[in-house]
């Protein structure tokens, strides 16, 4: 599935759930986390984006990082429903 998506589509979708953005809660030194895309990787690492990076990102691995608050907000948006594996 991640190979059928592009990093730009994944990043756009995750931004809708608050990933890669500050929460808007008044917290001192709140981090945004990292929601990587082609431009981010080129600037931060000096490499272009590879399909393998998209696959890693599609399963929550790789360069993506989130804050505890972003994960909590994601649970709220998902109405606390968890998918069984």
C-alpha cells in the first residue's frame, strides 16, 4: 500500500490529523515533530527522496517523529478505536 502513495499525499493526510504541526495548546517549547517530505530530506540530510523512504513512512518508520500530544490527539480523532492486527 505505501508504494501506491506518494510522500506528498501521506504528509498532506497526516497534517490533517495534526502531525508535523504545533497543537495550538499553550505549551512552553512545544515541538512540531518531524513530518518529512522531499524538500525536508534534501535540506536536512542532503539526499533525494527514495521509494523506500515512502514505504518506511507508510508504516510509521523512517524519518517521521511525533510528539506525545500529537499521538493523543490522533487517538481522539480516531475515537479511540484501534485496529487489530
